[in-house]
C-alpha cells in the first residue's frame, strides 16, 4: 500500500530520514513565541516583532536535525524530472511558509577495495558517494587539486575522476593524482583523485544525512552523475526541507507544521516524484524490488 492509503501495491517510495523538525524546534519555537508574547504584554519597550525574532533565532540555532526534514527515495531514471516534481509538491505543501530545499543524489555506502598508489589499509572501509552538480559544489571549498572531470569514462585505462573530502583523504592516504578501487554495481571500479574538498558550512541543513561519517562510512567522494550507477544499482536522492532562518515569521508556524506533517505522503502519491526505477540495460537485478521504486534507507 502507498503511504496515505492509496490502492497501489507499490512499496512506500518516500520516507523521512529526520523527522524532529515536526516535533522539535517548531514546538520549542511555538513555546518561545508564547513566552515572548507574554513578556510583550508585561514589559514596556519590547518590540512587537519579537515573536518572529524568536522564531528566526531558534531556526538559526538549530541543530539541523531539529529544524529540517530529509526526504529520501530511489533516484529516478529521469533525475531532472523527478527533482522538478518533488520541488513543485514541496512548494504546494508549504504554501504560505518560507522554506529552503536542497537536493543531493548519492549512494549511501560503497565498499573500498585496494588503495592503489598508497600505503593505506582499505579493508573494511566504505565511502558515501555524492553526485556532482552545481548546487553541491557551492556547498564545498576546494582544499587541493581540481574538481572531478565529469566526462571520465571509468574504464581500466581511464578511471572515474573524483574529489574526496579531507576525512577520506586522510583515511585512505590519498591526494590528487592518486588512485583507489571501490566495489561497484558490476565489479571493481577504479577511481582517480582529482581534488580534496571540505564542507564550506558543515552544520548547514543541506548536509543533513550526508555528513562526514554518515552511515558509518569513512568519508565522502564526489563523482559525475552519469557514473553514480557504476557504483550501485540503487542510487538514492534526498531533498532537505528547512525553514528559512531570515524570512520565516511566527505567523508561518502553523503552515510549517502542516507541511512537515503531510509532505511524505504527498510525495509518495505522486508518480513523477517517486517513479519506478528500471534496471540499467544488461543489468541483472538480484534483489527485487531494489531495482524498482523502493526507497534507500
């Protein structure tokens, strides 16, 4: 059954990775508003706008897991169309409220093989693989080297070009120009490090669920979108929804609560937002329905 009571037998396509925004800071903020409103009636000179100031301060203070929701699903075969559909639904559900939406496509965990060209011990290591795009790059600062070549062929002769975060570079002892191997969807995949990066604002809500060490991984890498499926048959996508700390008002709290409460069902019920994912040509799907619309946890 679809979430929300639909008649389809398709597995639930969207669910929350973090749901504390609904019961966490929004509830706490509402209490803050009541306190400030009371003070406004008893203290001379307290600005009328104080409830909104309290709301914005609470949102800005975070943490991300309390003020935002991360909505995950399998990455659709037409990623751009899926993104448009998801953003359209979010806009409708949060009408009357001011929210930011950040999308990330990724593979949650990819086992690391031999760290060629290095002395690192790769046994038991894993990486969180992020799909390169302009928005993702804007959240990062390059420490050394260059951003990855998104046209890399990923063959034995021409490995996929990647950028790794500082944590992964330290663990694997890699630097620009060095190579290592990961266990991909159809066998070993060779990767060559083009650059090393760090998160420009590590505590930003956009990183919710895909921070360094997420899921027990040893670090993150950025790879071309077309190369993501070489690493897994079931890449995922997430949309992090968070109130805008500079524009949200106290009057929007009810709309935010309603939006957070119903967004998962609304996304799941939409075929464009949560489309079935077809196996790649020639790919054998060994664990159905992992090659369809089942969400990646």
